[in-house]
C-alpha cells in the first residue's frame, strides 16, 4: 500500500472510530439551525478554494465555517451531503434519520476579490436557501484573505425546532484565512465572527494537507466542534509525452468528504469542483 493509501486508511479509521464512540452516547437531533449543522453550504464546504478563488483541490476545505477565500470567475462546484440526525452513518436525502443537502455554487469577479452565490437545497422537501459571499481583501505575505457574507439571505429556513420553533436562519459573517507552512505542507487557518448560525461570536478552523490527495480539518463553528477528512478521487494528470511527471494542479477535483458534526453526527459527501468553466 502506498503513502496515499496508508494516510487515507488511517484517517478513515480515526473518523470511523469517532463515529462508533459517538454512537454509544445518547442522541438528540439538532434543534438550532438544523439544516446547516452538518454542513453550511458555504464556499469551501467539502471542496478546496485557494487564495486566488480557484476551486478544485488546491487550498482550504471546511465543513461548516466560512473561509476567507471566495471563489472567483469561472469556478463552479456541485455537492451532495448526507448527515445523520440521530446517529450511525446514513446515506440518503430524506427520511427519519437523514438530513440531506444538494448545493450548486458559482463564482464571479476577479481573482482575490471573488463573489460567490450558492443555491442550497436542504431536507426532504428540497427547501431552498441562498448564500452569498464576497472577498474584500486578498491574501499577502503579511495579511490574511478576508471575506464577508450571508447565509440564508432570504431568511426562510428554520432557526429553531420544537415547542418554540422559529423561522429565519439568516446569518452574517466575516472570515479571515491565512496559509502557513507546516513541515513543507500547507496549513490553512481561519478565524472569523458570525451571527445566529455561528453563535453570535467567533469561529475558528484549520485545514492541513496530510497528503497531496488527503486533507484533514478541525473547526469550532460557533455552536460546536467538527472534524473531517477529504480525499481527491481523480487521478493525477500527466504532461503530454512525459508519462512519469504529473501536471502541477488539475483544473478539477472529485472529493470524498467524511466528517463528524458537533463530534457526534456523521456526515458523508461527494463534490465535483472545477475552475475555468467560464
């Protein structure tokens, strides 16, 4: 087994073990912002975005928190996620124990100052939530990239379930992301502040390239702690006529995502992301 296989196997064992440990505890469904707790549907959820706003496999990945990097013109992504409401790994879109979501994202604007719009269909009724994000500062050697945005701008999704149910999940945020070197591999650190879904306070996260085809991440999203791993499933491209030398970066990525929301609720996802579409 190669280095990639060993790294991904170790990550899968850790994530699966955490699911099993969580499964022995008492389960209770998310009651606050339930449609945005497994993933939030924002840019970078399940796929990478880099400092130029290009999507694919280069850059930072998140599970729920916003990133300081915003997709720019020509970047598009489509994702499917399946999260468990009560426990155990579930794959589906609807049902008693399934919280599924389907997202389509398109980026606009110049590199480093992108604007992204995401359509996020959640739950078994395919309820639509719209998200928007814009990058206001480009990353430099001395400062992070900074983006601002809003989740559920139409304020139509549930903020609270149960006896005191409330509509309106609109949440505004500001996020800063900076890349660091960690033993020769990229480490992206994000710090931000958000309202409502993000706990009316700070959120923080880190994404590390454990292998050129595997990223691991941990984050506090304002309401809970999440941990995840993502793997690039597409093979390396080869330079024409040079069979042994891979191209530096693909224009696209097909990423498998395995995560744990609030360190209790499993989520699995698949995303296709591509830069230079238009």
